[in-house]
């Protein structure tokens, strides 16, 4: 049986994923600041819009107008899509009750109402951080992810890394719960003379083969290039 795939719209990364994310599934995109998490999330949404899919982008960080501007800078004028096939939502992470209820309840209503097939939450680590107890954090995140597994959509969540470990999410939890983990990081050459590069690695992918190699990538004005023919290590 052929597994249906969801393209991220990044040719080299789709190749590392054997054609894209499994449809439907849940993916965590993990990286420290400046590694392109939001940009890759936006590219995932843009690819869906170009394929005439319904998409939801939930930001716990950037304002809606900023997300629109980033999309416009990357060559996608979202005005014709707004509230038709693209639904941008800004949640305030300081308003605990509103944010948690919106993610746990209203999101599912919106998915059903719109028929969305792609959802981005950027970053899920701000949602995790609202729980003072590690037990509550784990239970709530497990509950949310299990509910999302019943939805006919592909979910991509970004997460910041743990401050002392660039290979792990901030709370070390999300990577164990999702189907796919994509890790973004800096690569600093030892000679300190060569410019710093970005690197991408598919750490985990359930029910599918995937590349185990670490590939350099570059974020350009109009595209994201993963250099499939080059290995970082």
C-alpha cells in the first residue's frame, strides 16, 4: 500500500522524508533561535495554499500582520486567501485560560468547520511553558496530541530547543509524542574562518524510511534550499 504524503514545498527536505510527511501525521520542527522554524512553517502553509488546501496557522509569538508580511516577503500575497482557505490566529501566551481553551477546543471546531488539512502551531513550547507542573504539562500535551490524531489533517509544531542542549526541545517531551522530528541547527566550522551554516536532520519518522544524513540548507528570499548532495558530517 502506497503511503500518502504531504509536501513541505522544500524539495531537498521532502526527499529526506521519502516524499514528504505522512498524511495525516504530527511533526515537530525543533531548533534554536534563528534557525528558520517559523519560515519553514510558513513554507509548509504556502505549499498547502498553492495546492488549494485549507490551512490554519496559530502563532503564539508573532502578530497576524507580521505573519502576513513574512509570507508576502516570500512571494505569497495571502490577502486573497484570508478567512477563505487561510486562517491566521494569534494567541496570547500570557492569557493562560484563553490560550489553552483555544488550542484544546476552538482549534478542533475550526478544523471541522473549514476542512483544514494543514495546521501549524508556532511555537508549541510557549504552550508547554504555561504549565508550572511537569506532570500537568505532560498530561495536557499527551491529551492534545491524541485528540489531534483523530483529525484528518497534518500538524506541524515548532519548538525551541533546551538552553543547554541544541538537540532537544525545551521541555524534552514533544519529540517523544510526535510522529516526525525535524531538527534545525547551526553548523560552525572548527577553523572559525568559514561562515556559519544551517543544517537540517530528520531525527525520527514513524512508519517510514527517512534520510539519516545531516544536510546544509539555506533560506533565500524566494525559496529554501536543502543541499541534498552535501553532507555536513
